[in-house]
């Protein structure tokens, strides 16, 4: 190869290389073109190799020609690369920002009282009980008389309710407790009986932080041969320990009065928040009152046709809102019925 051959080779190669660069459809194709026309097998390399055989006068011209070829092809490839990259970005459009939040539909869940009710039902089913239900609109017999509360009894004034005129001869009312379900169960079923009765109950109360005209109770009734208060205490203790998931929970019973149980007791458990030392939840007494309990009055058993000489019964009951208030430190019973989602969605 002499100088003229070298210059001719570079001229032709340059024209070809520039055409190939312009024809490269994407960055990958451009990479191939660059390797071919600027790489170690390119015409520029071949001329460079030949330069040492040229005369001293020709060498500088050949070197300049190689430099001019390299920069011309290199610049063309650089410009083409920029154009291809910009076009690819434009094709992708404005883009999708995957970090933006979506439009999730708010999803509801069970009301706190329903959650507590189901949890308690599970505990009692685990203890061998069955869930019983009854009407919320009751007659006088099931709500009062069968429970040892005759018309003139003072307990009626403690359980004033809302009366309902259904046009029937008998005065109907919204039940003041779930105890009528116990009567209905004993009327319709032979002992032994082991049931829990959860449900909505009503009183003629003014709505305030601690009282509500509508609330929820759960009552437990057992009727069997040879039942004693020891069975009642043991059942309540087993229930309380599962409710608070704490085997160290202790129970306390203090004498009380209910028309339908004899003897009767108020039922309290040791405070699970302070272990009995005293705190805000237990009003610094170390004990939390849960409800009432007792042995079913023999007269109640006889009233529904169960022989009290053969069968004994125990019963206990408590408010579902009260359980929720204790467990979650809720101060106002009203919040259960306000239907304020900001409150409800916390549980
Ligand atoms: Zn406490």
C-alpha cells in the first residue's frame, strides 16, 4: 500500500461508514457499525499498520488522513447515537410513575361489638355450650314474670323499657335483658341445658357516657343434675382466663340480688392491666366488675316445668360493650352507636 492507496481507501471507507451510521435503526445496530468502521479491523487500523512502510515525507499526511477519518466517522456516530436515544425516550411517552398511590376501595369490617360477640361465642362453644337466640320484642311473661319479677316488683322500675303497641291484647315490650332467651330455652328443651344467649337489649335510659337505651348482653345458662356454685365459679374463671388470654386472672364474687337467681353474686375479675395493683382502668381498686351471676332460683325452674328437686341451674351475664370498653380502654358507650367510621376502623 502506498500513500495514494491509503487516501483512496480512507475516502471510500468514510463514505460507506457515514452511510452505515445514518442507516443504523437503533443503538444496538449503531454499536455494530462503530465496531466495524472504527474498531481494530477497520480501514483506519489497516492504514495505521501500513504507515511505517511509507517514506518519511508521506507518513505525516497518512497520519492526518487517519485522524480526519476517525473524527469524522466518530462524530457522525455520536450524533446518531444522541438522536436514537432521544427518539426512544419520546416513544415511551410521558411515562408511568409506579410510586403513585392507587384508588383503593375502602373495605369494611365487622363492628367491634360483633367481633366481641363472636369471640365470646367461640369461648363458650369451646366449653361445650350452644348459642341460643330469641326475639327482641317480648311479652311480659318471658321478660319479667317467668323471671320472678311480678307486676309490682321493684326490679321493674330498674328495668323500665320501651313498650310496643302491636294491637295485641297483651302488652309487648323491647326486652330489657337476654334472660327471656333462658326461659324460652327451658320451655322448649329438656335438661341438661348448656346455652349462651347473646343479643341486643333495651332500657329506658338517657344516652350518656355510661348508659345507652340500646346495648348488648350475653348470658350463660346451665341446667343439669348436681350443679353447685363451685361449677358456676369454675366456669366463670375458665371463661375470664380465655377472654383476657391470661391464666393468672382471678375472680371475685360478692353477694348481690337478682330476682331470678338465689343466691346471687356480683362478678369481678382481677385487673389484667395492673395485675391488681390499681390503675385507671380498674379505678384503682385492682378489680373489674363484669356482671352478675347466681344459681337459678328454684321457683324459676318450677315455673317452666323443670323439677328443682332433680335439676339445678346456674346463670351469669354481662354487657358486650362493657367487655369491649375494658379491653380497649374506651370511655364512652356512645361511640359504639355513633357510626363514626374514624372510631370503628380502629378495631
Ligand atoms: Zn387495674
